C-alpha cells in the first residue's frame, strides 16, 4: 500500500484517553468517534485533519486502555497511517486487527514535523519525508501480521481460513 | 526418549499448555486455546457487532464467554443504556452463563476472581486493558481489543506472541501502610510506562510470598501501566486458600523452573519502599509520600479494579474511624462488587464511611475513567486509588489525578491535602 499525506506530529506516551476520551465511549459509531479524535491533545485536530493525512509520534503511542475506539477514531478521522518509535501492544494488535496501517521506526518520527509531506510504502516498509528529502526504513512486520493485513483484518482472516466458524 | 525441555517460566508453561505444545520460546507466534473471553459495556458492543457482521451464529462455549457491563453502569445516559442493552440481548440470545447486571454486577476484575470464574493456570483474554489482573491468581491473562474478543468468542482461540519475561524480586518486609499498590507504583516509577513493553512481568521474592491476594491482584492489575502484556505471581498457599470454595472449574498451579530465562531481573529491598504517589499525568511520575509537599485535594476516590477490594476498604475504615473528611474535600467510596459491598456493610464500615461524610457508590468503574459518579471540574484535583492519571482521565482536561494506595487516600480525605496515614491515625 502506498500512502502520501500531510503529517501531524505528536510526542511520547500518547495515551488512548487523549486519542479518544472515555466520555465519548458510550458509542461505537465511527463517525461520532472521529469528531473527537485527539481532542484532549489538540481540540481542533478533528476539524483540521484531512483524508490521507499521516500521524507521526514518539514512543509508546496508544498506551493505556484496550479501547478499539482509538484506532477506529483515527481511521475514521481520515488518517491513513500512524508512524511511531514504538506502539503500546494492545493498540498495535488493534490496528492490525481492524486494518489501520501502522509502522515502527526509531528515526523517522524525529525528522517529521507537523505540515511535512510524508510518503509511506507499507509493503516495502519505507517512510519518506518528501518535504525534507529523507528516507527511512521501518521495522519489518512479521509475516503472520502481513497476512492479517492482506486478508483485511483478523475476522476476515478467520473467515478465509474457516477456522472455528460455527 | 523425547528431548529434554529447557527450563520454562510460568508464563511460557501456561502458553505452551494452551497451544498444545511442550514448550514455547519468546518471540514465537502461537495459536492458543482461551479459557475465558471477557468483554464489558464499552468494548463488547463492537465485538458483538463484528461477531454478527462476519456471520457467526454461536459463541464457541456459552460458559466461557463472559460479559460484565461495569464501566458506565448503572446506565449513566441513553447512549450507555443502549450499549448495555446490546450485551443484555446477546447474553440472552447466546444463553451465556456468566452475564451480570443490576445487583449482581461488579467491577469485572474484582468480580471474576471473587466468583471463581477465573482460576489459576487459566489463559484469559479480555477486551479491557486491566485483564492482566488475574496474574495475581497465577493465570496468564492479557488485555486485547474488541476484534480479538470477537475472534475468541467465535473460535475459542487467539494468536499470541510469546513474551519475554522480566523478573521482579521483592526482598525484606513491607513498611507500615505499604501494600501491593506501592510496590507496583515503585516499579513503574523505576522502569517507566513502557518499561515492560510486550513483556510479561513476574513478581516474586519473600515479600510477595507474604502478600495477601487483594494486594497481588492490585500489583498484576497495573502491569499494563508499565506497558506489559501480563503480570503474574506463582500460586501458593495464599492462592490455594483464596480459590478454595470459589473455583468453578479444576485449576492448575504452575511455577517457573529453576534456570528459566528472564530478559531482565530487578531486585528491590522493600524496607526502602514507602507509600508512593503517582503525580499527574503518568503512573510512572511517582514520588515518595514524604517528598510530595502540600497539595490540596478536592476529591478522593477509593475503589476500582485496582483497589476496591475488602483489604482496601478495611484499611480505609481503620483510618476513617471516628474521623471527618476535611471541609471542601469530597470522599467517594466504591466497593468493587456486591459481595464486597455487603461485607463492608456487615462489618460496620458503612457507618464509619457515612459518619466521615463519604458518598458510597454502587459497584462501577464510574469516575476512574471519567464516566460518572464523581467526574472532576476544570482545576480540580483528586487522589484516587485507581490506576491511571492521564490528562482528562477523571473529567475535565484541566483536572488532575494523583494515584495512591487506600491508606494514603483515606488520610488525604481527612486532611484535605495529600497526607501520610501516620498524620491521621
């Protein structure tokens, strides 16, 4: 998958309460969740973000709660991909399971500032800061998880393989 | 002769058993059987939606899919009520044996061990990050998302990456007023909120051997706040006494082999650990209570899946007996389950709490995640026995949460500022 968009830069340990505050968890409607995406970090984010934009963040992105509402809100807000130095593990699983492309890179986030144009090739694991003319290699995605992405998420993977459907 | 198996950690043994293999290695991806798959009123609606969307008709085992609407219950608004109804209807349709509502529901991670639904040696997944609590019983348990829960509800299995294990050895005896909460806050303060990322945390040592079950559950509960996949304590005679008369199913005690491999071992002398306070806005932002200084507090919350159990309410009652909460400081006490609620009443603690000026809430997650039953206004500060103090966690984005053990929380309510229990008792 090749993606290109305007970058939004965030710091370290962005928790799921900042991605989607719990006061909005009384719904799982993705359009409703998208309206409040990153609200406590930047109240204007949902209004400013454009379809295809890319989030870049420091370490431990998505820490805290298991709420799948977090990647759902990000995806529904139009964000095409999240790049971070590392992800909290439940967020990492959730993103693959529900089909939000994410990439881990130790170096790329430091080079990216809000407003930079960033291009990503998820198959090759390549991140390019087009604005600054810098290229980075993302940490490889395990083959099994590539399979999840190719199938379109965990449940589609299960449906395709037919395991345990009763 | 079969080849000799390398020494394994307790976590590796439980995972291997559930994957149907003799041994597993950190980093390996496995597909393992799940003993309990858990969801709540925030996460299960998405899982149930996905379950239906993919065309599934029946859960893999109606005794093993557990639904606990505890976050926004008693239903706080119409949207929450609609979410809860999805669980209610699904539980009825699927004839789930472990569905709780009304006067039977409690905070999930207090309720399930108490009722013996989760037992030692289990592999448990839950669409709630604090599912790691059950490590206190010697089970492997980990938080997942709603799609994972849907997959487990359908197939009874889930994929896992076998984690490396970090070992934490606690030596010596606990100081007065120090509990499991302080030990885990101390660890998180040392290693950071991603200090155990993707790893299992194994707590051991003489201080753990003497630690009560409520404190063990509190420690494993907060493993996620260090980024860990799971936390675990090897079961022993304290575990045996706890599960006796509760366990719904046969259970198995696992323990780590001599020579098992740890990616890191950290040792702590408990004599050096005093009651801790996690300052805003991260659980790792810890200080010793003696270093906190004068911080006035508007609200104290004693409850949650971390510290809403009997041991926690007992210490709060001990401190609050004959005392009043400070003027301008609200105290909210939330017994985590109906059983704990009834016990606290029977033991006379409700009298103590009410005379002190506390509000006693029905069991709920409520204010812990800023849901209801005690949400903070802009500029307000709370001390809470809960597990997270992220920005806006308990209410307004300009409010603050300080995490402590129940003794410090109770003393704080009396003084109206963060206080050491010795100042009150």
